[in-house]
C-alpha cells in the first residue's frame, strides 16, 4: 500500500508539473494591449550587462510594422520586423539605438516560435535563436546593455509609449544577466518551465488565468495588464494554453539530427516524433558554419525527403551526401517545408572527412598551437609533419595545414577540417593538389586556426 501511495504521489507530481508548464497564455489584440512591469530593483540586474539572455514564446497572427514583443525602454527591444523577420536592438539612450540585429524569413505566422537573443562577451558574439536554431547571419560583436536607463519600465506586447503593438499570443518570457548555453533553451513542448535564480531579472509564466496582474517570478512583484484605452477590453486576454488549437510544439517535432562519415561519404539521419502539414525536407550545405549554405537536395527531386503530411507516428529519415572530398569539413542544415511554403530550419551540424594520412598521436591537451619542424628535412620523396591543437573554449577547432611554394602559391591542402585538442601527424608525398610531383626547392607548411598561424620551412631535394 505504501509503495502504491508513493507511485501515486510521483504520478500526481509529474502530471502537476506538466500541467503547470503552460496552463494559460496571453492574447494581444495588436491595438492597445500590453503588460507593464514598473520600476523595480530586479530590473537593475540587467543594467550594464555584458552577458545576457532574452527570450519568449510567440504566436503572431499577423505581421505589422515593428511589432514589439519585449522592450525595456531606452535599453533594448525585441520585435517582429518586416515579413517573417526578427529584430533585436540595443539603445544608446536619448531615443537613439546602437545596433540593430535583424534576420529575415525565420518567424512563422499562425504558429508557435521560440525566440531568444544570447549575448556572450567571452567569445564576442550576439546571436539570435529561433526554435533553438542559430539563425544569425554572422557572429556579431558583443553589445552590452546600458548601465543607466532613463525609463526603468519593462513592457510585453508594445513599445511603451502607446505604439507598435503585437498581435497574437505570448507565453514564457525570461530575461537573465548571463549568456545561457543555447542547448539549455526550452523550445520543446515537454521541457519543464523555467525557474528563477540569482541571475534572473524577468520570468513571466502568464499562468494566473484571470485578473489584471501577472507575477514576475524572479521578484514576486506583479506586472499590470493594461491598454491605451480603459477597461478590460483594453487588456491582453487570458486564454487556455491550447486555445489556438495547438500546444507549444513545432510544426515538425525533430528529436534527432546527426551526421556520420562512412566510406568517404556523409550520412545524415534525423527522426521526427510528429509532423504537421509537412510537405518535405531540404538539405543545405556549407564549408563554413557561418558561411553561405547551398541547397543540395530537396523533397521535389529526392523521394526519401518527402514528408508525412500530418502524422503523430515516429518516422526516421536518411540522406547520403556523396559529393564530398576527403580532408574537408561540411556543415549541414535541415529545413522542413509545409504546404504553404513556410520553412523551418534545424542545425547546423558538422561532419569531417579526415585526411587519409592523418594520425592521432595523443589526446592530451596541448597548451598552445604548434607546428613541429618536418622530418626528414631536407626530404625526398616524402616528409612527416607533426602538430599540436590546443583546447578551444567554443569546442573543436577549425584547422588547416596547407603547403605553399616560395612565391606564396598554394601547392596542396594536406588537411582542412575540425579537430579536437590533441597531437597529430601526417605525411606529405611531395605532390601538388592534382597528384603531380613538384620540382625540388623551398616550400612552406602553414598550420592555421581561427586564432593563430604557425609556419615551417621545408626543402625538397631532387
């Protein structure tokens, strides 16, 4: 009986957690609705923040000009902009703005979108994430928030001066004075609700379900629901979390997206747990994470990329990229396309086709990037190059080892790809990129990462 009672408690707890995650949402009419959180010491956590995370769930039902999702007056704003675009701006104060960060064609209308901005001063980036995917067009420099704010009010659904109203639904708003790991973002319907900590300035669950106030869970202080006009009709409307006929899941619920190298090819594998109006998938590829991605396959030409339409059954998909070259790293994005042409991006993920002659000598972590003198030197017909790759904070390093002649002309690429920290070696057979033997003379091996370059001089005797 005690065992049964404990199980009942666990089940009750799990049900209450799942239910409490999204009991209610707020509907904004696009004309005069907003949430206003007045001057409070908790907002001071954002003053002068060099690292911060700003995020919300949004369900836009229309796109107007500069629809405000969130704004702290004279500090920052997060808005819809133009057609299906997200925009984040940081203020200089005095009504002017320091920088605008805009990404087009990433927000879906009449669908839930999780949007987040993460500024990380340690690696000098400010990035925009939609549904957990980095949609930034480039790595932005860090852009700290203002240390002195003229108007210390925080708004949801409008700019704060009676303009630029959001139309649709908003849920789960959070602002922190730290840069969270993007993998920790809650953009899945089964993710638990956020809890407040010492770094949280704003946390709105919007789960009251009635009344004209909602609590900031980070401070216990209420924010007021209001409008430009007076009366309840000028306030956001409480709705059950599934009021619009959907939960917080994405059109395609993707639970796996991987890349593996086998027999000189890259095999992509992904799994969907459910699909809504899914016409099919596109495969995009780039040779750089932040480079230009080109479409290499789609559902119109590859039957294996066709979607399931509407399905609640688990499906597995595979695609093999055969047009790849040994010694290179490739980055992939997966795009699902619904029947109206809306595209949702997943990834990117990387796969490296290691050079045929690359050998790992040690997985110990070197302190610096180093290219050892080749041996033998002089050499004929081949020589060995050994090098150290240090630990990079952001993860595996992008590494290239290239041979140049004395005129600075590129002769051969011995390796280009992503490597973990460690010690490696490979051989060069004295041939150029086309496989032809090169004449005797002086050559230079150049080892390069995004942070440092090392060079050694070699002599080929003929």
